[in-house]
């Protein structure tokens, strides 16, 4: 996540979120390098708006997208398809993918205050 | 998160997700205890469907709810309002809250396979 801010600076809603929650198998098995590569590819996709990611027992990656078409095309990207297959073969014990329409968003920044 | 599974066992969509992303200030300042208490209260609310949470630099907590009304009532809960205020006064450097309608969900479980 080195080239992205911890909290994504998304535009005003509506836009889409892909909530990817996972638990890993033991050992790296090439996961770290592929994960970095997938992030690099996703960030460069049309319609990509931002990403937030943390792993602490469970891994949660939320990526934000302009519309469902951007998500559909990224899901079908050839390198991403190969990574998805390896995820099921080797890296993940379990995962859930949820595709959600962000209807409302607000936030807080210390020193800046509370607002939209 | 000790009394919940790492990946929430949510029903079939549609339902709502509240994506809460945050960065913390230094030190605990009562955050851990309040966080545990808020989880306990949220789990017991009507319309609560599940929660997933991880912190690694950035903290991501995704809670799942039956409908917007459940979210609205939980946001206005007196104890939760006090926690929100302390969050802005002491615990969070920055946060974002996104309220999103989950339209589609699928998953994978090792040994069980890939499916809805």
C-alpha cells in the first residue's frame, strides 16, 4: 500500500466499493509480490478511485470504483484472473467479496474538523 | 473481535455496509476498552448482521446492517454518541465513514469451493 494514502480520498458519492475480506493460508507462497503487483495494476485501471487495506488476523481490502463496469473489467483482467486462481489454489483459506453502492460518506480530520 | 468470526456470515443481499476507516492518535487513552464496549453494543442492536475489523497502520471496520434505519438508530445511541465524541476529541487522527448498499456478494472457502 506504499503508494496510496491510508484513507482513500474518494469523490462525492455515488460510487462503488468492493469489500474483499480474507483469511490466509500459512506461508507467503508468492502472495506478497502478487498482492503488490495487483495493487499497481488496479490503481492504473480506468474508474479506480482509491483503496484501503489492513490485515490483522483477517485481511480487509476495500477498493473504490466509479461504476460497476470498471469493476467488471478489472475482475476480467488477464493478470488479475491468474491471481484470483492462485488465491483459490494457494493463498486464501476463506474469502468474501461484496460489491456495494456507496450512497453517503463523511469524515473527520484532526485540525480540520467534522464534515462531508 | 473475540466473539465474532473473522469473516461475517451475512445473509443474501441486499443489506447495508458501514465502512469505517481510521488512523489513530498516539497512546490508548481508553480506546481499547471503549472499542470492545461499542462492539458488544453493536452486536446486540436490532438489524445488526455482522462485523469485520483489522488495523495495520490504517484501521478498517466494516459493519453490516439490515437497513438504513438500523444504522441511523445505532448512530444515535447515547453511549455510541459519547464514543463518537471521544473519537473526535482524542482517538482519531482522521476517519472516513461510508454507507453502502451491498448489491452482490460471493465467496470462497477452502474445501468447500467457490460460490455465492
